[in-house]
C-alpha cells in the first residue's frame, strides 16, 4: 500500500497537524489507558478502552506524517497508514492492533466475553509501549 493509492481510494487526505492536535490525541490515549486500569471493569471494557488508546496514538503518528484517515473502514485504514507513516519498524504493532480491531468489533457488536483478562492485560501493556514509541517518534520530527 502507498499514500498515493490510499489517497486515490479516498481513504486518506493530506493534513497539516498542529501541536494542539497532537497533544489532544496524546491526552485521549492517556485517558483511555487510565480508564482501562479502573477497578471493576470487564475484560471486554478494558480491551475496548485500550484499543481506543492505540487508535488515537496511531492517528497521532499519521497526523505527524501529514495525513488524516477518512471514510468507511477508517480503523482498518489507520493501521495500514501507520506503517506508511513510521515505516516497517511498526509492522508488528500494526498487525497486532489490526487483530485487536477485529476482536473489538466482535466485543462491541456481536458478543460479550470474547476477551479474556490476559487479552486485555496484553493489549494495555502493548499500548503503553506503543505510546512511548509514538511520543518519541513525533518528538524527533519537531
């Protein structure tokens, strides 16, 4: 996949980001991770909150690269575009988060109990690590 192809398909648009937008996305991710740690939440609930944090962080990197995802299937496009924004060093994360997107859809729309405690814990752990990478990557670009 290339930016040109995603642009031609109407799945992305050029975008001039701002420090305020990037900070807002970072705060959104931090809130999702904080909420995912709240006592008494179901594994599904923790998973959904952590997934939202991953999505916000991916959008942060994409915005920093000068793009915005749009249109139908925006979540899936976000994880495709993440690799274009940051390069193959995030391919494993993008694949993992894409699999989480699919589970998130099941947990949101189809059935309850599709996520275990271990699944939710692993996603939170990986999003925290991803957050560190995204923040550093964005800072390197000014």
